[in-house]
C-alpha cells in the first residue's frame, strides 16, 4: 500500500510526543476503523450511557428532574432528594465515596473508565468520530485527502462534517445544560428569542464552542494534556492491575516475514487504530486510554495469520513479565474499598437522618443586650430554612428555666411561621428582665416544631446583661 502521509512516515516512540511534530505543529491522528469483540461491547455500553446522559434530565421524580443542579436557587435535586446550600458538606462524603469506588475499579481494571465510560470517550469515539468516518471515509482516504489539494470534493466533505459537528456540539451542550435548567424549560427557552434569556443563550453558545473545539480539533489532547485523572491513575496501578499490554515474550523478535521470529508481524495495525497514536509494543504508557482497539486489531491479524489471539490482551504486568498468575486481592484494594464505603455510608446515613429544616438563632450583631431605664432587653433573630420542596408550617416557643428572674417576659411575635418551599424566613424573639431583678446571665431554649413531622429542634441561648 502506498504511504502518502507524514503520519505514516513517522513512527511513535517513547522519546517524543507523537501528536506533536518536530516543528511544533500538531500531528493530527486518523485512527483506522476496527472491528472485534471489544468494539461490540463498547458500542453496547456507549449506547446505554448515551441514553442515560440524554434521558436523565427528562425523568421526573416528585415533579422535579431526577438530577437538577439549581445554581441560582443554590439547591440540588438528586433522585427525589433535595439538598440546599446548607447540605453542601455532604457532597464531600458522596464525592469521596464515588471517587474511592473509582480507585478500586482502576486498581483492579486499569483505565477501564477512560476507555468505556468517560463522556469524552463516549461522545468522541461513539458519536463524532463515527460521523467523521461516514463523511470522510476510512483512514487512508482521510489522510490522502487531508494532504492533497483543496478539491471540490474535499471542501464539500469538510464543510458538511463541520456543519454536522456544530449541530451536534449545540445539541450536546444543551444535554449538559439540561442538568442545570430543567429539560422542559430549556426547550421553551431555546425556542424563544435570545433576548428573552440572555444568560441561557450565552451559556449555550459557550458550551457549543467548547465542545465543537474539543470534538472537532482538540480530541485526544484533552486526555493527554488536560485530564488529571489520566495522570493520577498511574498512582493507583501496581503490577497486578489489569492493563492492555503487548506480550513481548511471544511477539519478539518481530518480523514481517511470517515464518520467522516471534508472533508480531510488525504490520503496524495496532498503532494505526490507536486514538492517541502510541505503539503499545513500547510498553505501558500514560497516553494509553484503555480503549482496546489494539486488542481487536491484533486479534484480527492473529486470526488471519493462523496464530492464537491475545498477543495484545488484558493482563497484568506481572503476568506479561513473569508469566505468573495475577494476584487479585491486594491491601490497597481493601483500603480504597473501605474509604469509599465509609464515604457512601456517612452520606447515606446523614441523608436519611437529616432534618427537613435548618434552624439558626443569632443575636443582634454588636448588641448583646439593650439597657433601658427600668429593664434589660435581649433580642434574638431566628432563621428557619425549609429544605422541603413544598411550603411548611413551624411552631415557635421559648422554654425558660424555673430559676429565671420572676420579672422575665418573653415575647414570640410569630409563634406560627409559614415558610415557602426551599425558602427561609426570619423572625425575632425578645426577652426583658427588670433591672432590679438582674443577678447574672442565664440560659433559655428556643424550640421549633415542624408541623408536618412533629419533630422539634432546639437551640440554647443566653440572656445577657451588664
Ligand atoms: S497488530 Fe499485532 S502483529 Fe501487528 S504490529 Fe501490532 S502487535 Fe504486531
Ligand atoms: S494503546 Fe491500545 S488500548 Fe491504548 S489507547 Fe492505543 S489502541 Fe487504545
């Protein structure tokens, strides 16, 4: 086959970044099509994930989207649970629980997340790259056309591709926005003139631009340069982690003459299908996103040359190097699993036990008490935040101890408070003691009862004087 390209003339190695040319320009990759059992599995998983990404904002639970982050209202709705800004600390436990769960998976199965489930991969490989192949043809045709003159055919295909990419970027951006603006409202917003919803319009434009740039041009550079998870993963790998690797013992010495040397016939097919442009035969590399394209490509070559499959396969470094079985249970797995479980348990327990309202009692700032000619007065400000997605009624009272001065007079101007859904209401409480009666400060208790559940929260306050 002819070799018309810069890409083919240059071979990946461990000393240079293959996607950057010597002169600093971008070496744009053109991964070849590949078929095989791992592609079938990936396609099924990507189909399910795309349905989840797109469908989740449309699912309603209790009248609210299943997942909705309401930034202006400072609330989040997750599968029927409402979280206000006061619950933000819970995100620490949720994120650390899920994060350590991902650590367990990564320690066991390497970059399985990157290759199969990361939205960057799912949209790039499952949607945009596929469309590029439909419009611009297979790898060799794409490379030849890109290096050739600007013919009518080339310009037309490029224009069509970028028009489709722009439309898809616009749609994908709005899938993303639907997690912040309820999907049905978003449909109404985008069908009205931009002047009616400038903020939503500009966010839509911004994310469309970002996604078009990412999927249309930046591509694998997002994984290689920007994503911190790719780098962090090497810290979670050990010699028993399952990775995608090349069986050097079996493959070397590689030779194009099929009757000589090892099983690798140096056909370059594993490199041609790689979306990050690396040669897996050089060993495990940070740029490998675990997509399994090289496994399917090499298995196909092995079958055609009547050799056993698995020259490139999922296995541990220990197995590749020593030929021994990998050890499944390692201390770090238990540690990650325990930390992940702890985070999720604390989150689940706290969510199940938390109150439907938040009570705060503050004293007037810089004014612990007010002195009047005959009396001492303390003023407290109550704030009740309703975390429910419906209005709620609360009953207020102040409990005073028997030892309190006889002249103590407590005034609760609003013993019954109605608080709107996810809103908050403030109300004062006043206490007054005759100066003749004053001896020392004493404690009282503010009690607020939720009429819907009968649950009461209390806060102790002190009555202060000179
Ligand atoms: S696809 Fe297999 S046989 Fe071909 S170069 Fe890669 S490892 Fe060697
Ligand atoms: S080396 Fe193989 S698994 Fe890794 S990114 Fe390239 S094709 Fe995918």
